[in-house]
C-alpha cells in the first residue's frame, strides 16, 4: 500500500503521506499504517495483507477463510476509527505547541 500511495501522490504538493506512524500517550499506543494529509484534513488507511476470502456479516463482524476454516479477524474499519479518535486526542493535547511558531 505504501508503494501505491507514494506512486499516486509523489508529485503532489497538496498531499503528504506518513507510513507506519506510531504514537504514544499515557501508556496508550496507536499504530497507523498510512496517514494521508491533504488541505481538507486527513485520511487514515488501515491496510491488511489477506490473500483468502473475506466476508463481513450484517453485524460488521469480519471473517476470513483460511485452510477451509472461517476465522474471525478484527475489523479494519473499527481499528481506523479508534486510530482517528486517538489521533484527535493526541493532536488536541499538543495543539498549543503545534500552533506556536518558532
């Protein structure tokens, strides 16, 4: 995914990408696979490497077929939502320091 994002936006002055971002705050950790900044905000991309069949039921539960067995996996959508919440709090805590010009 990092390769494709770089390829798509490498010449853009309006889009900046951070891959594999790890943030910590008060013992809590968020690991964001891809954070895309643009002039309207940011997008969090949670990437998974799955080569088997995936399915999502009506309750939003994700499963994958592996060795002819259905195995539950964490929802990348919910994971990205938690990362967005963490990032928002992280930036709010540091907003004053981020806005001070040196």
